[in-house]
C-alpha cells in the first residue's frame, strides 16, 4: 500500500460508513488519515434508481469530495460490503491492522464498542479487544451511542464550523431520505463532538 503521509498529523479515523467521518469527527478531519471500511451498500433506499454498484460508487465519491473540502491528509476506502463488516469478517480486521502497522499512528479514533449500529459496534469491539494496550492512544466516538460519562474531549462547533458541517451533511445526496431530518431533529448532538477513552 502506498500512502502519501507528508501532510499527515498522526491521527487515524476508522469509520464504518461514508458520512461517519463527518457526523462524528468534523472537528478533527483536517490533516487526518481517514479510513472508511465499507462501501455503504446496505444504506441504499428501496426506491433508489441506482444499482447497488452505482450507489456504492456514489457514496464513496461523496466522501471523497468531503475529504477534499476538509483537507484530509489521506482517504483510504476499503470498500467492503456492509454485510461483511456487520458479520465481523476477520479479513477486515487484518487489513486494518496492516494499515496501522504501516502508518504507525499516534492516535486512533473509532466507533464506540457499545454503539447501537452493528457495523460500528464491530469496529469498537475490535479496537477494545485488540488495540487497547498498543502504542497509539484510542478514542471512541459515535453518534449512535450516548455514553453517560462526559467525553474526555468535548468539542463545541463554532458557527462557521457548524455551517460547514451542515453544508457537507447535505451534500450526501445518497442519504437525503433520512440524514437531513435526523440531523435537524438532533442538532445539539451534532454540534457537540465527543471523544471517549
Ligand atoms: Zn455509520
């Protein structure tokens, strides 16, 4: 694997789906290496006029555009089917392990092990079981999980940051059947980004 890590800040964000990087981590996207594990194929609405392949391609393109707007150092698209991640396919864990060994990060941000989303939960559990005492620092973040404890790091987005985040959320046209409404009914939640240890 060839990665250009010249402008990299040492952070890796591991996300299950296209849009998780923005929903959970907009405040730390700049300069980070972002890994998106799946192609988001299961998110396809039933009335979608694109094939599964076209839909997945479009989701990856949406995240690629968001990554450019946020000056992400590098975007890695692993393009696994969501079914494989939800089932905890060990090949995916091996792939992520190889990537981490290759780039040697200082900090990793990943979904919470208690997330209500099955794909998120798999990643959080892997992190907890495999990487808790590795060389890097682990943080957990997830909009599908609301821990009772206060986050170790809490970020309140300023007006400009929120405006940019919202504009980019609305640019995920493949998710327009639910995402804008979900975000607008939970605005406070998306304006505050929390990172737990
Ligand atoms: Zn997700």
